[in-house]
C-alpha cells in the first residue's frame, strides 16, 4: 500500500493545470476545494494533500488518504505433503488469492480452524500447519478470503491419511497336515490402509510356483502337497514409511507311518535262562507305539519292560508262552502301520541239551508196574525213547554225568536197571523218567521204577 504523498493532481493559479494520468478523470470545485477522482486504479491508492491560499489570506492545508480495494478472486489451497501416515506425518496447507487488504479464515468442514497444540496458523493465517496428523484431520479443508468489498472461498481439499500398519496376524486353514498328502492356506490380516503384502519363508521371499499360489493381493498364500521343510512363515505388511510383520508360523506337518520293522536282539533263546529285546523302527513323525502278542496288548510286568517310548520291548527269563507272534503297531494323527509278525524260537532244557518241545495233544498218564507188565511198560515208553538219540553223549542228571541209556532193545525186565532215562517236561517244568528201583529225590518229585510217566507229547531235537 502506498504511503508517499501523491504527485500533484491539479494545480490552479490563474488556470487549472492537470497532472499526468488524471486527465478526464477528475473534477475540482474551487469554491469548496473538493476533488473528485473517477475510474480509479491501484495507482490512485495513497495520501492526498490540498493547499489553499486565499487572496490576501493565510494559507490553508489539508490531507486525506485513499485506499483502493481489489476484489477477492482466484482463491487456492496447496498441500505440502500428500503421503500422510497417521501419527507419523505433518502437513502444511497454504492459501493464495488475488485481491487486496485480504483476511484469511480456515474451515474444516463447517467449523473454523483455530490454533491448538497440533495446529498452527502463521503468516496472517495464510498457512495452516497440522503436526502429527490423525484420521480426523482429513477435512475437507477450505480457505475463506475476504476484504471490505468482496470475499471468496477455495475448493475443498481432503487429505489422504493412511492408517499405520498394526496387528499383523496369520491364520492357518488346516493344522492336521500330512507330508505329500495335504494342502494349506495361510491368510494375512492387518490394521492399516493402502497396504502391500509380502510372504517370507524363513528369510526368503515366497513367490508363485507350481505348488504355491499368492491370491487376493497377496493376502492369501496356498501351498499344495506340503513337505516337511515348510516354514517358518511370516507375513510382512507395508505402506509408505510404515510396516509391520506377523509372528512366525511354523506348520506342523506329520510324516505318515511307513517302513515298520521289528528286530530281535537274540535268536538263541532257552526257557527260563534267556532274555530278549525286540526293537521297533519306523519312518514317520509324532509316533505312538503299541506291542501285541498275538491279539493281546503287551503291558509292563515283572518280566516285561517297555522302554524308550515303547519302542523297545524286553522280556526277562523267557518262557514258552513268550513265543508270540509279536507285532508292533505304530500310529500318529494321520496314519498307522503294523510290523510283520515276529515269532520267537524258545528251546527247553532236556538234561542240559536244548530241545524244542512240541505239544502233541492230550495229557500224560502215570503207570505202575503193579498194574502193567514190564512188556507193556516198555511198549508205553517206546515213543518217548524213540524220539531221543539214546546213543548221544553227555546225558546229565542235574550236574552229575549219567551214562547214556541203552537202546530200547537192550532194556530188560530186571528190577535193578543199570541205565535210566531222564526227560524234561517242557510243558510243566517237572521231571519224568524211568528210574532205578531205589527211590531218588529229583526236585520235588520222587520216581521209582514201578512209577513211570508216559507223556502224550514227545521232545523233538532242535
């Protein structure tokens, strides 16, 4: 605005002299000393003074100021930053307008914007600065400009404020996964706006392949025919200068039970004298083990031990009832399998010789010489004696060597037998046999020549 005194407009002494630029735009009244300006321009703005010298009188002076106002027009708002993130960004809105002697007012919606801890109005309210924007600072903002003669308002400006990434989570469609047999979909969700999604397997980016599909803007990751080497997976969300990552998700992938086998620690087993360990092996994961003897479950007892998560079955002092067949059944959440049956070969002790006893049915009978003739007793003994190698060496009675029995044809009807036969009852653990006339204790059983046990089974050499 001009403050200097204007150059002369009109000078009147004898006649009026009009200053440059005022021709045809002024009227001067000598009687009142008034001056009229027409077709005003901005150059007419300023201070005007008048000097009047009456004839023979004292000089008079006066002054006034003329202000030229330009109507408001072309009101605009510019924004310093368009990539705004809630709580992380600040922005400055600047208002410009044609016109003079302007005043500025900011509106958020229909409400006037005033100074606060986050809002600053500077440079005569031409600039509006918002520090640490929130989602409620989106506007629309308008700048209202006015002067004494006119006013104008800018077009509304709406700020795009992105919400920061937060609460990134991954959900899994299926938790019971089997290697090579299952598929799974991982879905990523997050708070925020204008998000981009990236999947990581360990530290490597996951991309599309024949078994991997990324869909719905990468929010869903689908894996077909999973393998044990999947994960841990993480979902990374990002927007502008802000990002977030989910907690790692490791898929639990079960391996189906396969290749079920049982191995035996000892194959030379003797009843009451040997122990054996059956060990199980299998491919698979998260396996449970169950041992079967025939169709019955094997449980721990004083002679049976189940160790190493039931993978090992140990039988102490085996008996003939421990022959099996044994099988190991393995299972997990998705599959099961059973080993081939394993049958133990358990020998009995017959006078120090290992014999495999074979039950031929029925039970034995006691016969007395008083009720049977010697000939009939020999006939009853025939199947027993014939089953043994009577000429074999080193027959023993307990720990005392005993001479080998004679062949059946050499047996006589004499009461003072010089040879005898000791048999081991594999089914009862008792002892039977032909003995001298003189009574001899053997274990808890007393045998005489007159009392002979003839079993309906016979020992079979192994």
